[in-house]
C-alpha cells in the first residue's frame, strides 16, 4: 500500500529531504551533506541510503520528486555545475536504485515556485512567479498549475535580464548589468560601493570596510541616507523585474523569497512602489508578496510534482 511521497531538494551544500503523506502534509524533514566529490557521483546513492534508513519498505513510497540547481528539460539534466553533474538522467538512475519509475525532476527555483503555489504564499493560485533574492537571483514560473521550463530549461531566468543603468556591473554569466548584479547579496554590495564612491555625506557604514548586504539593510532601517539610497536602487531593479514578469506571463502573484526578502515589508513596500512606476496598466493589479515556506519550499514543490 502506498503511503508516502518523498520531496528532495539538492543544494550545493546540503540535500533537504521531506517525507509527505498522500495529501501533501509534511510528516518529517531532514538533511544530509551534499557529497560533490567525484563529479557528484555519490549524491544519489547517499539520498537512497538516507531514505532507506527512514523508510525501510520502499514499496510504501508512491514516488520521488527532485529539485536540482541547474536547467532541466524533460526530466534530463544537461549540467548542474554546483554538483559536478553533466548529462544526468536522474529519473532512470535513481529509479533503478529504488525500483520505482515514478521519479520526476525540475529546476530548484521552479520547484520552489510550485511549493509556494501549492502550500505557501500563493496557495490555491494557478499562475504564479517566484523570484529568489539570495547569493544570486533565481526565478520560477508556474502557469495553469504547470512548471514552465522552456526549450532548454531556461524559461523565466529573470536574474539575467539586463537592467538599463549607468553602472557597469559584470555578471558571472559573462554579461553586464544583469538583474542579479543589482538584486542579489553581491548586487547590494555592488550598489553600495558605486554610490559610496561619490557620496559626500556621513554614513554609519563609513567605519565598516566591507559591509554585508544585511548590514546595509539594517543601517538603512536606522535612516542612514547612503544605505537608504542603496536599498531604493535595489528595490527599483526588483520592481522593474516584476514589471517584466507581469507583462510577459501575467501571473496572479509574484512571490519574493531568498535572503534579501528577509528584510520584509521594508523592502517589499519599496518594490511594490517601483513596480507601479513601471507597470503596464492592464496588469497593475499583479500582487507582489513575500514567500512563506522559506527553505522548505523546494521539498514541498518536489513532492507536489509527484502528487499532481
């Protein structure tokens, strides 16, 4: 008798695993280290061993859903740089380990979007976009309750949309002034150094050699004018990105997650204001909200892929 669905979110440092019942309720969650040695060849075996320890009777598992950090198309992973993977047929490889052909995989940001749509900040909505503001800027799309991945798994990668600016911020992708170079943790620092260079007033950040994104936001909350200028530009870039999403795919709700989103309404209100300054009038009612599932969004979404 089938009792469980397993949601798995593979990150570069840890693998998050969730045990769900067939109605989508999270029963237990745990983590294991991500062993990226030998081009990540041990990762799936480690996941199998961990699940087998928790649920010895694998016949009770209906299926397994995976989120991975890289483009995925038709359940095939061409490359996942952080894991060392290239040309990995995860459903076949893992399915053989667990003797189960109900194994599905998608990009981790898309999976997190599905998680927020099914159980989080966009619960009950069928058209949702997610933007994660962390080390980089990730994004995902769920349209008509389905993950949209595009021709080669790169649909909706708004983090690499160009921002028109007088700044010159190189991006790891090889381009310049991508949204990621403004709206990630490193993007906040980019803006701070660019603005501070010509800032003539006093700032509470003057005595900090290399302030973190969190320090910049915390200082802005204290009313520091330099820090506030940085936050305003970050919010403007995110608001512009939301405007593009709203215009192109017309989601009901755009969810903001990741480390920067922990700034809460202090950032959200500014993003909403910037969005309204850019937005195409017919989609001005697009809602922009904060994520609610945090780091669990991936396992929820991964399990949801199996259940639906």
